[in-house]
């Protein structure tokens, strides 16, 4: 069996930051991150993963000189209060983009559609805006295009979740899709060539699940757990012991996460063009897997 092809996102993110540096300026506008404090209704793992994600995005945008403003709301805030916050950032001329960090309390989800489409770079407002799918899903699809042979069957685990459903939507008309919801049998993945998983359940995919293959895995899952001495452990949906059985994989951490941020940077600058520096750089690409590995 050939060696597993690892797709690391950090080198691509660094290139994107350097490519867009000439387009950044203090006058380009700021980005506002809206998030919610922790409550018992949230998964502790998902909440911690969101905090890590927000820090990664802030670090990348700040390195370009983009002002990042954070607004953390009480998870029990009223519908009207959340509507007022979204209305305020929609109106502010110095706010170029808005990102609402999940998890979002269920009673407030309907307000997300109020985020103005001109500022909604992560498609939290649904499919009516400029972007039809979230940036994480777009990143996964771009990696899949580089890893998958023509006509590949793609399985999507977590297909009814926010990110998973966006992946399924983005694959319409592109290839045959096997939709697997959280909790479903995983046997169907062995009928696929490429698997995109977006569950956030640590070590969900283990060696015993791989019965045919080798498969290509794009891991959008991230789960964070506490370990001794105040540390944390970050896991993806794919157990690390499964990696040697795969044709290719985006490891966690360091795979899709940085590519998600790179996609947000591209989207940010696409709505804030700088006429003094001509056209923005071409969209990022990951290296195509060698033909003999497909």
C-alpha cells in the first residue's frame, strides 16, 4: 500500500496571507465576530472548538492589519437584543464583514438571516446571499476536487448538520453523494472514494470501519477535551490510528482549519477590493495528489 498523502493547510494559509498583504489597509474596514457565552445547552467540546477557531481567524486577519472586534452575548439574550446587534453591525459603514460564531442558541437562529448579504462572508444567513455555503464547506470541496479522481463517489458524514448540509449542497451535480447522518451506520463509507466528515465526534472513524479502499478523508470535525495539567486535546472525526489505512487525509489539527481561514480571507477581500493594487491573487489550491496515488 502506498504512503498516506497528508494535506496540511498551514502552508497554504501563510501563502494566502502574504498574497493579500498588498491589498490590506487601515481603511478597508473591520471584521466583527459575534459569539455567545457558554451555557449548559452547548456542548463543552463544540464551545471550546469555536473559541479556538475564533482565535485562529483573529490571528490571521490581525496579521494583515485588519481590525477585529469581538462581541460576546449572553446565550439567554432576547430575540430583540440579538436583532438589535445584527442591525447595528449591518448599518456600520466601517464594518466590512460579520462572522457569527457557532454554537448559536436555538431561539436565536432565525435572526441569522438578518445578517446583510454584503457582509456575510460565512453564509450564516442561508443560501439567499452572495455565498451559498459556509467557508469550511467550500474549503472541503476545494480539497476534494484536488484529491478525488473523476467520477468519485463522495460520502458525507454529518450530512444534516450545518457544515455537512452545505457540503451536500455544494456537491449537487458534481458527483454521486452518499449522505450519512450522525448516528447512522458507517458501513456505506466503503462504497465511496472520498469521505467528508463533519460531525465533531472525537475518533468516530476507527480502523475497523475501513473495509475497502484506500479512501480519501477530509476531516471537518474538531473536538476539544481537557487533559491533565490544564492542557487540551484536539481530535478530529478520524482517529489518528486510521491514517495509515487511507489514501489521503486532512489531519486534525492542521488540515482543514487553516484552509477554512484562508477561504474567509479570500471572501473578505472579494467584498473589499483595493483598486490601487489591481486584481486580487488567484484562489488558493492544495497540491493535486500524484496520479499514481489516485
